[in-house]
């Protein structure tokens, strides 16, 4: 940005020293910290290029820089003046799919289940009003509201589904969020496997076969040998 100094007085200021320092340890001044201006007459303006850098931990909002002015008046008096320079810090959210789980873990065709998609914010700004929509198999709730996700945090989008057929599915998911009055959209794909439901008559049928087979063996062992 640019720091603008204006002489509102009736006389000139000379040998002006401008010292800029951040009020927060998460902000540093990357441009020249101390600037010398030889003279600034009444009503005159001078611009000082200003570059600051911030860390990922810098909170969004207004941060203050301290600008200390030391100058000489026309009468030779040395004056010191301190001003607060507000700087607006704005981050940028960045959403991604962190994990996909289900409840129950093993899903069979036709059974009701919950699909949990964890959405993480790997950016530097808050993601507000996060909501997700899927185009998945079966019926149920395919839109979930997550809410606000702060940087380096995640939130669950929970979908309640049922009557889904067996198979391996690639499910499109669309995640929407708001940041500083603008809407952002992220499209992704998640994987889901639904196993075929087992035949409920198969296991009893196998048990019956085993019992019948075992009975035949015992019966044969009990038969008397020919000629006895």
C-alpha cells in the first residue's frame, strides 16, 4: 500500500523521520522501516510505499501499524508525533475433502445409512455458510449444512440415505461457501462401495445340508456288514 503524509500546519516541517512498526507480532514491515523526508511545506503531501507481510496466524480484521513522526518546526523545535495506521487483513479460505466415512461402516444394498463427509479449510480465511450437495444413489437427504469453518479446522456434512443398490459409485459433491460477500464453489468426487445383501436362506440351507450329510455318514457306519 501507500502511506500518505499531509502537512496540515501553517509552516513547513523539515528533517522528518518516519518510523513504521507493527503493533502485532504476526505482522512485519517488509519495506523500508525508517524514511527520511527533508522538507514538507504547508499543504504539501508526500507518499511513502508501504509493504507488510503477515503470518497464517494473523486474524482477519483491522490491525494497527504505529507511525512515529519526528520533525523540526520552522522555529527549530523538535517534535515527536505518533499515529495509528489501520490495515485491513483479509484471508482466503480453501476447502477440501478431508475424509469420507459411513455409519454403519459396511453398507449393504437397500439398508439405511449415514454418509459423513468431513470438509476442511486449509486456507487463511473463514469459510462461512458452508453447505454441500451430493448426487448419490438411492433416496434420502442429499443436502447438508455445515456452517462456518475456520482456518485449519474441519466440519462434517452428514447425508442420510437409503434404498441404494449394490455397486461401486463415484459420487459428485458440490460444496458452496461465502467469504466477504462473495460465493465460492468447489466440485469434487467421493467414492462409495455398497455390498450386495446376502441371501437370508443360504446359510440355513448350508447348515441343513451339513446335518443331512453328517446323518448319512453316521447311518452308514451303523449298517451291519454283509454276512454278519
